[in-house]
C-alpha cells in the first residue's frame, strides 16, 4: 500500500556487516546505513521527532515558522519535515558545511543563512555565533526554535534506531558512535542499557577537537561533530568510553568503505568505522560491534573527500 507521506519513509534502514574491513581475528563490525532515509541522513529521525513533539505539546501551531542552526545535515532534514507539514523554515549554517547540504536544504523550501568561517573550518566559537543569529531571528519573527542541542524529543526519535539494531543483531556487544548534539548516541544508548545491559557504548570525537576526552576544542573539518564542550543531552551514565580518532585517518576510512565495501558515506562515518575497527581488533571473534553510517557520500562530492586527481 502506498505511503500517504514521505515522512513514513524515515527509518527501517539496513544493518550491513563489513567483510573486507573486518580485522583479522577480531570481532564482527556491523554498520547501520542511515543514508537510506529520505534526505540521506539519520538526522531525518531527529527532525521528525522534534517537530512532531513541538506540535503535540502545542508549542508549534499549524503553519508557524521554525528556525534552527546546524553544522551538518539537520538543515535538510528539518526542511523535509517542515515542507511535508507546512511550516516555513529558516536555517542558520556556515561555510564549513558541504555545499550539497546547503543546496538540498534550499531545494526543500527553507531559507538558509550561511555564516563565514576562517578557512572554511569548524572552530570553537562557531556554535555560539550561529546561536546568536538564531536568537535574533526568534526575536524578529517569533519563529519556533527547535534547539537541537537541548531538545530531548530527539532521544525518542532515535529509540527506533536502537530497536532496529536489536531486531537485526540481538547479540550486539558494543555500540560506537560519534558525538554532535549527543542526541543520537544517547537515544540509542538509553535503549541498549535497558534491553541489552551488557553492551558497552563508546563515543567518538575528532582528535583535533577532543572536548569529551581532554576538555579542549580545536579546528576540524568533521561536519556536525564536536560543536560544544559538553552537549546538554550527554548522560555519563549511558556510555563507557570516549575515543579521539585522527580526522585524516577517518577520511581515508570513508574512502576505503566506498572502495572495499561499496558503502558510500561521509567523513563522520569514516571516523565511526575507524573507531569501531580499532575496537573490534581488540575483541574476540564472537563479539559484535555496531556503528552508524550517518549519511550518504552523495553529500560530499563537491568537496575534497572523494575528489580524484
């Protein structure tokens, strides 16, 4: 039966086991391929949960405008949801974000403001700068700010992802995921702690901006990650370890995923799989390490991640 809304296409993405990149003698590595969502990103789950939560609680009347800041795929995901539900949307982003993401957000009907950054890189002051602009827009227009860094509805939005993992790999022993707002990692970990108490959760961050492991930020090029020192949604009871991995090695891993596994994704996915592979190499063969391909590589073709000389 046909779906009566594109929003029903969100979720139920495949869980794929890596073969070529499994370390010799190490654990299995399974990747949740979130590029299958309508905008090609796991953020579709978050955007739907935030907007539906606000509508359900009476904070977002029909047709009321929405505003949000983003350093990654949230803009396109919110644009999809707001388009389908009839809400005008303004997105504040920056020039460190892949051009494809900005173009997609505009194509889906949102108004987009792009702030300039030194050398087109993420830096510690960027989120406060974007937040200040969003606050101005709220004052000027009365728009509803979804406020992804503080919005707890996204934890529920990512719960189905965890249940899908448990359905397809009930023996999951480890979950590895990079941190942005921490909504996806905490939303998944919250379900795993309840349904699979023995599973361990490892958070990932770029080594050049180790907020969680060392308490300091830095310049990096991993979109949608390491945005604030301690994300408000972060819950220390829901994770066991933090690893900082090299961005260049993560980018190399993204390219290896494409060439050796046919899994086409972005930089943050490369960091996820790099960390998962390093962990899997230390574990017995019967262990099962699950991580996430957060988006599709189609969002990165205009940049240098997949540029072929």
